[in-house]
């Protein structure tokens, strides 16, 4: 099974730049060992199960909650049985048709 989860999470009451808070979340994801891809608008993770993906989101919230009165998050999830390594294979499928893309 493969659970792809793209999410953004940040405090809303810390001004224009929230990178000092978001970087703590990204560090946690990196240290967790799950495959991930950071983008300018969010982070994509791949786990073996949906509960594992949600646990990463829960841990992210736990990092931000002490620092903010309001935490905002968006999520998109794609869960597929009998698949894995989709974080890379989905991009490779496009590249096989049009050539190298930025990612």
C-alpha cells in the first residue's frame, strides 16, 4: 500500500514569514525517515499506510500548537493498494513521456 499525502501547515498569527516554524516541521519529517518532497507551497510525503501519514500530520501540529493560537492546514491524500514508491514513479511516468521536469 502507498499513502501519498500532500499538506501545508503553519501558524496564522506569526506575520508574513513563518519559515522558522515550518522548518521545525520539515526537520521532523526528515528525521522520521519517510520519503518526502518539499515544495514552495507544501510537502508531499509517502508512507506505507494512511494512519502513518496522519501521524506525521499529528506530529506537525504538536510542534506548532505551543507557538500559536491558530494553526492552519490543508491536506490532499491518495491511497492505493498494492503500490509503493509512487513519490518517484508518478514523476518518472511523466518524464518518460516529455523528458526531465523540475521537482
